[in-house]
């Protein structure tokens, strides 16, 4: 029979419902009969209310035990184990509804009623309450609501995740909204299975991640897990284990708490905890399921463990019992967002014990008395009879019975879970759930006609709406909670994952207090989700240092983990890393190969840059070389200054002063370019050092060559003149009468005091075939050839810095790659060629004799140059690293100092110490008698002649 089309307020509807009830209860022959009658307790207020909000709370902890025989009619069981904490949640819902009914800005024209049932923390009772709520009567008739009255809005509940899963499956069939305040199981996020489920508590996905991050934050790799035998525990601990195992954490043990108390199972779990070496235990359970285990741990005095608590028991007074600090002190856990709710405490204290059976039961439990006068009298008489046997009369028989409550006891003197409003977390979640439903109803009631979300832009009627219509508004609700300012917005039925990280610390009174030591925000970026103040944590046994929980001691940096066969990955041996490999973290699974520029340090815990092998400016050797180079450059400049000061003197003008200055310039370049070889090689320094050296020596050697070629030609001319004079002297000797004069070189045969550029009037004037212009041109051309070669070298294959890592494992030799061996060999071969030519020219001219023999000086200078560079080759090839550069710089400096000293030191000595020798007379030829022949001078600017008999004279004039 289908009555879904009949209006709920029509007489026909009531008639059909009455008929169905009568037909089910009376007709024994009918196939439709009532199978059960539920035994539910709760609060109901629906009279003269426009909308009814449902609620479900586990006020009791379990159902009462019942005989297992089937010889009698089964009855719906009662409940036992009154829970003050959940009773406070129930009162919070009543307080929130009362507060909303008094408000003028929220549902001002609508009074909310309520129907609240006790689920007794069991699925069966939760289902009974759901069916009764939907049906509207104790005799549940599925698919029908047989009753009159205001429409049902939503169900706030039903407590634990298992209970909500059961109720959500039923409510989802009818598209009936459900807003849970403490069902956090991740299974409930499936909108396919639970299309009308919403919650004001974060999804356990966030909590599992938060727990995993906490374990990883403290470096714990060996943990135990305990979970309740329900969807809340199973899903939560499963997600936690997946995340920590992926990060390398091992699970020492994984136990499940029984839903029905089993002493054997509890003792087995305690034994597992005691035997395990894991010091960290993560517990995903409700307080009701965990309580038996905590009591057993206290009996066995299991200490020195750190517990990680889920939000369901972290602030539970059922767990925080006297004496529990020795076992659970130092616990870390995640609590929901805490809030202050003004007026709630006064509402709780003003509880009327006669208002309802649950309130009455609470009053009797909290004051340990009874409100039933007859029951009190009965107990008093029993005690009196027992006392009368000993000759005494029990006083309560004579007056008011002992243990009778007056109903006027004050709750303000109590300090228990019910009256404690210091940790309103799940209580606040209940408060938010009621306000979310109220805001959705407000939005439904004040929908603008023609702008509604339903068919033809219609709106729903607050007095007669369908559950799915309210579901639309609930899914899209945006409500700001009074007093806290928090905004509730459902994202696929869930809210943001925010938790306070709590630490159980013992206060001055010896009681456990919940101290916030951090936060977790699931909406923040991954790296900023958890903030925790390690310094404010007090661990178990009042320790200030975090405990260590390891199967094996952590492998220190420099070693890697070697897995033991057949054991968890957290049980391992530590093996040292090989050379060139490192591990820079504890418990590294593999050693890391250092990159090409790095090498492992002695501890094998970091890749340190290989020792950079180059001659640095700041090291003693570099400073010494810089000082020597600077000294050489300063000496060269000083010599140049001396020459400039004495520029007009005969000694400076001799043999082209400009070539002397070019030679000094080249020497200064070679001194300074040696500094460029120092420091870390760069592109510019590699090119500059080699090119400057090549060009500096090219200029130097070409200048010497320009000077020595003139001296060589003079020596050859003098040799020829000497031979001619010798022959002439022999012929003249036969005709000479008595005297034979010595060989002389004169500037003028008529006037020995004439200037050096005067010619002999009676002789043949000999002029140098190569003048100063030719010398300079030779120097310039020779240098330009080198410059052209260097330019081509720099363009095609320039020198560049390289890192030589092949020579040694622990060092990087920074050096300059010449770019092309052919080019550098050609360039420096050219310098060698110039050196050989200059040496040959100077060597040939070495026998020119005068007061200052420049040819000999250049010969000695070139000898020093060759000796230095010949010795350089084996020294350079036998060294490595920075010492190769040092050897090269020493060779440059030694050869430069050799040339400077040999060529210029004698001249400077004359200029500064013996200035009297810097005259025309001193640089003119000197007479030397040897075997009847004479020798000329290399510095003379005069003619060379042999006077024989006063009538024969030949003149050789050598122009300077």
C-alpha cells in the first residue's frame, strides 16, 4: 500500500497510519506484524514548535548485559555507565537551541524543537533512535512517518564514527541531513555512500597526517600502534601507518582494542607493550574503548612510554583519572579547536533534576543519592535491620532516609567533567553543528520568492519542507559562530583540519593539565602545517628531552643502513661509506656519490670541495712572489728614472737610448705579468698572462737583438780593420826608421779632442751600416710578428681556465689550458729564436774592448736567460699544482732579474757611483799594445786607424 502521495496533515493520512498500526499489532493472521518495541531515553520538546532538530548522544557507555537464552521474548535493552562528558554535550545542544530561539537575528519567527536520544555508544541503539526519529513513534514503520507535528530538520549526531556510519546509511536513503560533531572517520567522506552526511569535526585524514608529521618531527622510527575495533580506529591507524612507513618508520606492534571488554585481550595488549622496545605508542581510539587498557596499565605500572593520542580521548576525563599521570604523563595529542561559550556554564549548573529521566540519573550519580523517596526508605530499612542486630538503631528510620536527594543540591561545589568548561572542544563542535542547522533553516525560511534554488526558482516552506531541500542549504551554508567569529563552510561535507597539539603535564596540584604546545593546520602549505614548541614539552617521568624509540641505533652521517635479512627495515647495521661517497643524514639508506668537484671528508658525512690547487695571492709563497715582482718592477722603474735623469750623458746616449727604454719597458712587463699568474685562473688572466709574457719577452729580446746587431757589425768591422792594419804595419815596419806607434782608434787624426762625430781629414770614414732607425724598426717588426701570432691564437683557440680533477682525487688543480699546444709552442719558439739571435750577436761582439763593454753585459744576460729557462723545463715537469705556477714565475723573475742586472747594473753603477767615468773621454777608445796590433772599442764613435811612420794612416769611424 502506497501512502506517499497523501498529505501528512490530512485526515486520510492519520486514518491510514492508525489502520497500519492496528493491522500490525492486532491481526495475528496478517503477514505484517510489529517485531520489536524500542527502549529509548532522551529529551523531547516538540509541542508548539515549528521545526524539530534531532540529536543523538552516547550518554551511556554501553547497553546492559542480558541473558543469552532465547526462551523468553527479547527486549530492547537498557543502558549503563553514565558518561558525564557526553551528557554535557547533550546539554550544550539544548543550550544552543534555547539560545537560538531567543535570538532576533536568526530564525526570529521560528521556534526550534528537539528530539534527542541516547545511543548508549552502540550501533543497535543508534539505529533504534534513527528509525524512531524518522517514524515519529516508538513502533518504527520504515518508509513512513506516522505522526503529526512539525517537520524534521536534521539529525545532530550520532556520536562515534561507527554510530554515524550506521545512521548515515539509513538517513541517506531518505536524503535526510545529518551533521555530526565527533564522527571523524575518513570513510564518511564518501558522498556515494553517505550523500547527506556533514560534520563540524575535521576529517581523520588530517589527524592521521598530523600524527605522522609529529612522529617524523621527533625522529621516532620504532613505534607501536593501538586502535579501537571500529571504523574510527581502523581507518585512522591505517592512514597513519601508510604515511609513516612510506617515510621509513617501522611499526613494532599493532594491536586492536576489543569493543566488548575482554580481560584476556587487554592483558595480552599490556604484555605486548611491556615486551616491545618501542617507546612511542600511537592510539586511535575513543575514551570508552581505551579506558580498560589504561586501568590494566596502571595495575602493571607500565611507565617510560610516550603516548600519542587522537582527539577522541586526548581531553577525556574518563581517561584522566587520579593516578594515571605515572602512565600517561607526557602524552602528546591532537585536540579540536577550543572555544569559550558564554552562558554555557550557568546553563549547566542550572540543571533541573526533575526535568527528565536522564537529568534525574545524572543527579543521582553525581551526588550519590536517589530522588525516589520510596527507594530511599526501602534501603534505609534494610540498613536499619542490619544495624539492629547489633543493638543499634539506624538514624535514617527516625527521620529522612539516608541517601535521599532533595533536588536542591548545588552543582557549583562540584569539580567534575560535567561542570568543567575549560576544555570545550567537542562541546564547541556540538555548538557549531546546531548553529549550522539553524543557519540553513534561516536561509530556507527567508528565501526570496522567485529566486529560490528549486524548480521554477521556487522556495521551500519552513513549515512543510522536504529533507533534501534543507540539505541544499546545509551544503552551501556559511555561518559565523557567535562569540568566536569562526566561519563554518562545508567543503564536500567536511571542514578545515585544524588541531591544537596538547601535552599532558602535571600541575602544582599533582593533576594533569592540557598544555597547548603547537598547532596543526591542514589548509596551510605542507611545510607550514605543523608548528610545535619543543622547549615547552614535558615528557614522561618529567624529562625535558624527547625520548628515543629505535630498533637499532641511528646510523650516523658517514654510514649507511645495511638491512638485516628477515627483520624490519628499522633494524639494521651501519656500514661506512666508501671513499668519494657520503651520507649527510642519519639513517641514510644509500651513500651519495660526490660530484666531480667534491670529495668526501674524513668523516664521510659531507662532500667538501676538493682542495683548490692554485697559487693564491694571500698565501706566503704568493705574497713573496708578489713582493719580488713588485720589487723587480720598481727597480726597473728606478733604472728608467735614472736613465731619464741622465738622458743627455754619453753613456745613456750610447747605442740608442730609445732601445734601452724599450728594453726597460719589456722587463717591467715581464715582472708585472708574473703577478697575473697568481690567483684563481680566469679567462682574462689565462689570456693576459701568456700573451703578456710572450710579448714582453719578444720586446725584450728584440731590443737586445737591435742593440747587439750594431755591436756585432762593429766587431766584424774592427776585426777587418785590425787585419788590414796588421798587414799594413808589417809593410810599414820595413820602411819605418825607428818608431812604430801603437794601434789607435781616433775620432780625428788632427785633433784628438774633437767631437766623436768628427771625421779624420786624412782617413777613410767608416759608418755603421745599421743606424738607430734600423734598430728600432727591427725591434718593432720582431714584436709585431709576435703580437700578430698572439692575436690569431686568442681568436682561434685562446687559453682558458680548466679544473684538472684527474691528477688527484682530493684536489682540483686550477690551471690554464693553453688552448692549442701548437700555438703556444710556436709563440715561445719564436721568443727562443729571438733569444738565440740576440745571444749570437752579443757573443760575436763580446771582444770589443773599451771602458764599458756592453756586448759582454748582454752576453752574460743572455747566458743567464738560457740557464734559467733550460733549468725550468725539468723543474716544471716534475712539479704539480700551484708549484708549477711558482716554478714558472720564478723562471720569469730570475730571467728578468738576470737581464736587468747584467745589462743595466753596470751602467747604473757608472751613472750613480762613478759619474766621473760618464764622459766622452771615458767612452772613447783606449790604447792597448798587443803584438804590434791594436784593438778598438765597442763604445767608440771614432775612426779606427793605424798610424804607421807618420805618413800612412787609415781611419775607421764607427758612428754611435
